[in-house]
C-alpha cells in the first residue's frame, strides 16, 4: 500500500515565497515514496496521512497538535523557518510545543542548531535546500548598468528599507539596485514607490513569477539579502547556483548558508556598509572574483540530488520504524 504523506504549508502558490518553494519542491522529491499532498492545515475531520511534514512551528502548530493527538504513533517532521528559530520559539508557547511534538526536526542550515533546546538536538538534522543550476549569464561588451538585486516580499523581516537607503548611497556610475517582490506591508510598498520616483538608481519591479525572477537574477552583477532573520534563504541558493555573488546581512542564518569566513557580509540595517560593498563588487575585480570563488565553493551543498537524498532518507526511515503507519484511521 502506498503511503500518504501530507505537507502542511502556511504558504501556497499565490504567496510565491520561500515556504511555498520548499513545500512544492519537497512534494516532487517525495513522490516516489508515496502519494504526496500539500495543504494549508490538517484537522480531525480530514483523512490521516501516514506521515506529516509541517512547515513553520507557530503557523502549523494547530495541525501538528491535532495530528499528534489523533495519531500519536505516526511520524511527523517539523521544518523550522527563520521566524521560528530567531523569534517564535523564544516567545510563543505554541511554537515551543511544536518542537516537542514532532518526531524529527529539520533545519535548513547548521547555525540554527544552537538555538534549539539541548534535549531536542538529537531529533534535528540539517537539510540544505537546493535549486537547479543555471548557466551563468555571459555579458558581451561593457554593460550600461551593473545591477544589484534584492529578491523578497516587502515585509519587516526582510528589511527592504536598508536596500532602499543603500540605493541613495552608492556612487559607482553603473550601479543600479533592483527589488523584486510584492508589498506585503503597504507602508513599505509606499516607501518603495517614493524611492523609485526620487532615485533613478532604484527600481521596484514588484512580484514576478519564480522562473522570471531566476532569469532576472542570473543577469545581475550581485544579489543583496538584507534580512533581519532567515532560516536558510532560498534566494541565496538561487544566486549561488546561478553564478551570482551575494552581499548578505551578517546574521546567524546567512552565516549558516555562506560560511563563517565569507567576505560579503555587512551589519544588519547598515545601508552605508551595503552601499560600499555594492560599489566595491562593481569596481574592484579582485573583490568580485573573491566572492564568486567563495560562493562557487558552497554550490555543491545546494544540489537538488543532495537535498532529495537527505529528505528521502529521513522520511523513509521514519515510515519504516513507525508502528502505526501501515493503516489509516480516517478514510
């Protein structure tokens, strides 16, 4: 009998964010192990899967609680996001309860392990996310612009104001800062509109389809990530696997992705430091080459085959050793 696997994701295809990309990619990767569905939640009225994968400790807490009460012997996996690790598990009782209920915890980069209660670390494993490699964009002749892009919806955790302010501080004649993402916070959307009207170096492109975003990214000189918290940013992976170097806020989650010795960090919220890095990567060929080498050295971590193998190994072992996983109680 084929197993039924449910991925509970608070995001759906309309959100077009990192959580949705993870859910949809994992559904493809797990297809060979059983029948996989993605849903926004699970309740006692729904058919019980053989295994639940829940994204987000706080936002999927109700589904994970209901599943663990109804089917205590069936395995569950909790994928910890940036807001889980760097905010919610310290402040929210439901998020902390999710940690206790899940049979396995997945982190998307290793630096977050230190944030978990020591007693739960044995349940945790790191699975780096992945993206298919794109052939690096070959520039012909001298480009008019050297674009630095930011990819992420406009919301507080992503700190788009630092990127906007940096656009007013860059000095290299070719520098242009492009922002791709929808305005989840109307106030930040208004700030982006005003910046675009006042500063020709800054362009807000709004939300784009995922494939179009990757094609735009690969043509950029570099990508900036200004986030205040990240669990393991998909956009870093997509930049690295497109041959695009990263300018990253110096936060735990970004260090877990790019490494402790990466040369492209700036202090969170420091727009002037980001502007200096943007000018430097455009104007200093040796610095540009250094960041490209450092990113290329991380690329093997983000291969789809590696992510799929790690995920299927985890799920296969949980299903194999779950005594109640062979029957369904709510068909």
